[in-house]
C-alpha cells in the first residue's frame, strides 16, 4: 500500500473517531432499561413483569402498568401502556425519556391523548440516572458501561 493510501485511511479513521465522540453521538448513550431500572427502583415496582400472554411490562407498580420509551417512540409507548393497563386492571402510565429540549413536543402529544384515554404520564431525563463523574449510570448492563 502506498503512502498516500495509508494517510488517507488514517485520516478517515481519525474523522470517524472524532465524530463518534461528539455530543450528538452521546445523546442516547444510556439504554431505555437504565431509565426503567432507576425509575422502577424509586417507585418500588417490578421490572419486566411478564403477563400471561408473554408480553412484558417495563415496570409494574401497585397502581400502574408503566411503559418507558425514548421520546420519538411516543405513540408506541401509549399503545403498549394502554394494553398493559387493560390486561392488568391497573392504570396505564407512559414515561417518556427526554434527552433534548425539542423532544418536549412528543410529551405534549402524549398529554393530549392522556386526557382522552385517561392514563398517566411523565418524563425523565439523565438526572434520574445519578451519573458518576465519568457519565456512567448505576445500571451495570447499560451501554454506557460497554467498552468503546
């Protein structure tokens, strides 16, 4: 391989590395389950509760069947929460994971549907994760703990 090709490959690799470490790449550096783990622990819930039909509720509390999702998947979370509420007899709840201020628009959509279909909702941010000084959360299976 000639010197030009080696330099070219090195520069492309360097650019890929640089962009993989930008803030844009780390916006969703924590898994949905890390938020679920943190919230469910704070609310004395059962994580990944298995229903008779083999579906799983993200968190089942004494009063709620709770579905978690990243903000852009708001519609999916509403449908799942309503279904889980119906089969458990508990109130449905959606917890949206908000990572950017502009994602509040998805929460507003959930709010409109919550008024019509009578379910609860809230949102969480990275704050619930109690990140350590290296930006790692408490959930050991989270992708933030994987070697990059």
